[in-house]
C-alpha cells in the first residue's frame, strides 16, 4: 500500500466547537477532579540489522510484577547504575547516550534547541524488533538526532494483563541499537543517527507515585474520547488512558520535533494525533510508518508479543491478516467509485476466520490451535467509529483482534513460546484507501 494513501486517510478533521464538546472530549484528569503527520516512504526492502551481542557481558533485568517499579535500564555494561557513578553513560562502542532521568534529558536537549537541530522521538517498550528499527530508520532520514525511549509503561496494562511476563530484553535492545547506528553511519542518505536512549524508572515517570491499573484508579491521567473508548479501548478500558498519559509525559520531557509510530497500532496513531492537536503540543509531525511483517512471508505483523506464540500457534497466527486481506478484496471488487456495504466487506473476513477455526477444531487437542475473535472492525479513518457503508472517496480502516488460547496438550519438548505460552492477543489492520 502506498504511503500517500495512508497519509491521506489520516488528515486532520476540522470539527466545530460544539462537536468537540459533545461528540469528542479530550481531558487531562487529576485525583482532585480538575480537567485540564505525514507519512515517510520506506525503501522496498528494509534490512534487519544483525543483533550481535556487545563485546561486554550485560546483566539481564529480572522479571517483575505490576507492583514493582519497572525499568528497562539495568546496571550493566550498557550503562552504570545511575546512583553509582556520575560518568556519562553510553551504549558500549557507540556515541549513543543512555539517559535515565528527566533532568538528564533536559541537559541533553537544551543545546540541540540552541543549535536549531531537529530531534525525533521513537517511543518503545523495548523488546525491539524489525518494526521498531524501521521507525528509527525513518526518523534518522528526516532528523539530525533520534531519541529512542525504552519504558514498559504499567499504566497501559490492565490488572489481569501480561505486564509481569512482558519481555525485558535490555541486552538485545542495546545490541540492536548499536548495530543499527553503525548501519545508519554507513548510509549517506540519512540526516542523522541515534543520539540517545531515554530509559527511565516508573518512579521517574510517575513522581507522585504510580496511580494503579484499575479503571477507577485515582491520579493524573490523559483521556481521549470517544476514539479511545472503542475497539481496543472497549476491550482494554485503561489502555489508551495509559498510552495517552505516558506519551504526554514523554513528549513533555523530550520535546521532539517529530514522533514516529507504526501503522500496526492504527488506533493508537489516531489517539496520538488527537492528543497533539487538542493539547496544542509543539510537535511538527506525527509520522506513521507502514507495518513491518514477518520475513516468513505469511503476513503476520511484527509484534513484541509474537514471542509468546510458540511454534504451533505461530502457524495459525496469520489468520487475522488473511481475514483482513479477504475483506480488502471485497472492498476492491466493487469498482472505483461509490459506496461499499459493511456486511459485504466484513462478511469476507468472518468467512476466513470461521473456516480456519472449524479446520482446527477437527484436529486432536495435541495438534490444534484454539483462538477467539475479539472484534472485526470497519471504521472511519479519523474517528475510528464504525461504518455501515464506506464512501470510496474517503476510504476506511479494517482492523481486528484475535486471542490465541494456551496450547491444550503440549507435546514432549514442544516450543510453547515465551513465559510458557500464555494467552496472547494480537491485533492488525489494513487501510482502505480512497479511490
């Protein structure tokens, strides 16, 4: 899909003040009750850098629970403990600085502003894969300095979600960033390189104390409605509150000129664009980069949660992508202009899902894969509200979520995936461009 079409779908909507106050409300809420983009074209082939290990041994962080303060930066060869040494921390054999505090980011950022150097931010939760690296490459082409944040934000996990088992791969992340920075240095077409990694603790990001993961938690939050209440927001009611809150914090700390997000989390990009616009943030662009898919060629979108799948579930994990592609085919089959009916488009997706599940349930428990469809959606590209018909002059967004249940009867020595192969929920989307 051409990025020009994706960009057109994400243009800003001009809304009247009455619409803002009645239909969509963006609020910054505290315990006291107060309220307060364009698309980058990527090369046809994005090379994934070899993730060689650093020359020094790096200590892995232990797995933690939601009640603990979580940080992606360890006292390792990738950087000394923030309390043990005042020396400048860098990823070994690179010029990439490791910044752990808000004040250190401010000191790093101030001279770049004085020198009129552009700064990009790529927010991540670590467990970096080729999709993250494509965001960093896009940022390096357009900006003098690239900052990568690595922070597992507990506020966007529900109380029963996978925070405790979320992959923590600081060693591999440092190695991947070092390898990518060497690649960027050899590529003369880039404006900049990776300059810093911001790896804060939860105590640094939530100075008044982490407010909790419950829906009714008290604290300072950013909420974007109604776009944050539907689809992913309906299934995970605290997710976009957590995303919007931590992004507001990251943007305030890093003061980027541009921020980079992947299309795989398409609803998140709509929420972030609304956040930047409604709160008048001094960010020039929210850049949406196309989804990176598994090099195996079956269409599975790259995600840090893919490591949970294991070999058996991985073979069926592209069912959502295949369903969305069938829906895309139904949309395109109607010609160039006019409208398309919802049932005709999503009916094609449901057929793929139902046939795949029926085929799996015919198998014995020791071979089959069980999954449940959370939702299949055909939504407006600016509001993420459901469409009954699609105007081909405007297009739409196909999206969905599928939960893959744990393997019923594991075989001897079977690869169940990270953390024993728990329930894993995967999302994906396809843009229906205007015709």
